[in-house]
C-alpha cells in the first residue's frame, strides 16, 4: 500500500516536528548541567533519550491510526507521541516537570500519557506489551474496530513480558501489532551480543503470527507493511510482528560518550538521515515542491516553539503536591 499525497506530507510534517522538538529539547536539557554533568540540574532534570533518526518508524505506523487506537510506547517516546498526535504543549510541560504537563510534571519525558489519543509510554522496557494486549482484547470483546500497537526496542524483546504477550496475542487472535525498533544497540550492548537470532521477525512463527523485517529505515516501506498489518488486525485476522531497521543518531541517553560504537558508524548513520532522504524523494516523485516543504518546516517549527514557550512559562508543581495522585504507603 502506498501513501496518498496527504499521507506523505503528513508523515514528513510529523518527522520534522519530532526532529525540531528534540533539537530544542537537547539544547535546553544541557542548560545548567555544566561544568560537571549532573542530571538532576537544569530546567529538564532526569534522563533524556532522544529518538532522532527513528522518526520513520513512528510515522509509517501511526499514519494508519486514529485517536481510538492505542499506542504503548517506549522510554524513547517523543517521535511515537508526536506521530500519535499527543498534545505538544502538555508533552513539553511534562518534560519540564511543570504542573501543566499530562501528569502535573510527575512523570517526565519517559512517562507521557495522553488519554485523548490513547497514548502511553514507560521507562520499563517491554512494559507496554501486556497493556497493548489488554487494550486489543477490550476492543475485540466490545466488537470495536480499534487496534493496539506495542512499540519496543530490539533490546527489549529479550524480556519475558514480550514473549508472554506475543503468545497471548497469538492464542486469542488479538488486534495488536508489535513493532520493534531495531536501532542495533541496547544502551551499549549490540544486538549480536544480546539476541540469539539476527532478526526478530522469525520469532513470530513461534507465536502463530506473521512476521516482517523492514530494512533501511524507509518510511514508505514501513507505511506499506504496517498498513497491511493494521488492516489485518482491524479485519479480525489477528496480530503481527514487525521489526524495523532504524538509526539512533544520538547516544542512548544524553551524556552517553558512545565509546562502544565502531569508528565511522555515526558518520555513516548521519549520511542516511531519513529526513533529507524523504524530502528528496517527495520532490523527485513530484508530490510537493521545495517551497511546499519549507512551509511545512516553518509550521512545524512554530508549533514546537509555542509548546516550548508554554512549558517554560508554566509553573512548577508545589513541593506539597509530591505525594498526591501517587501510591503511597
Ligand atoms: C525491565 C528493565 N530492565 C532494564 C532497564 C534499563 N534499560 C533502559 S533502556 C535499556 C535498553 C533498551 O534497549 P532497546 O530496547 O533496544 O531500546 P533503545 O534504547 O535502543 O531504544 C535498558 C536495559 C529498564 N528500563 N527496564
């Protein structure tokens, strides 16, 4: 299946929004953390995992979803959240720990929850696999057409939770799609050193579902295969596993010295940056002009600027709120 012009431009716009959002977050994150890098300092305290380079995965999948469909996302969630359509201002405010954020600033960047578009994520890897099955089961039992997507990294697939959820999805024929972002690294551990098979799509056979591997971080191929899988799920034909080769252009988290990367890897990845590649393809296909794409980029930038200003200007929650709305013994 091929994207229409509108879908193509939507994917480009979401990829650019995510990239611009992270460029500015990256800058602000470093404020107040020098000379000695201390994660607790600055306007954005805590860990920060950037998803730049991985945008095609999010847009190729989420182009087929609506607000009723469910996404459970990862600790590296910005691209997935933006593609699912979460409120950018509330997301920025949550990242800054402000009371106008989705969870009043308690969650931070790994815990973005937007009930309006059924988006959730977690700092616990593979955590979303079970809840995605639950969301899919509820839609199946109510005879609703919705689907659930569980995003996870190639490192997370070695967690038991993934295998238990895959089995249940297969046994109950659930409308769920598992999407593995294969960026080759689980922190500093290579896929080769952590995983018994070269490609996780083969694992689908063990759970009675089809499996696909998509190479080259290609938003068009992702759109195609994900679209078929999501249609299959909506038609009551059950779950699918998709693993996607993607590129983590940044470190695992901000502050990562990335000494584990082979020499030249980063340069090679930047040469394959998916955003300029998609831009060239859109123009070569005659889908839009440079001017059209510049206008999309300007709009993305102004949405991001507005969201960041909203977050900056919002108040921090008072200390006295620390124990409200949380489980406390
Ligand atoms: C259950 C659990 N174990 C360990 C961790 C620590 N941890 C955080 S990210 C990560 C690696 C994840 O790698 P991958 O799933 O490939 O995702 P990526 O970071 O590459 O996006 C680990 C082990 C965790 N968050 N949760």
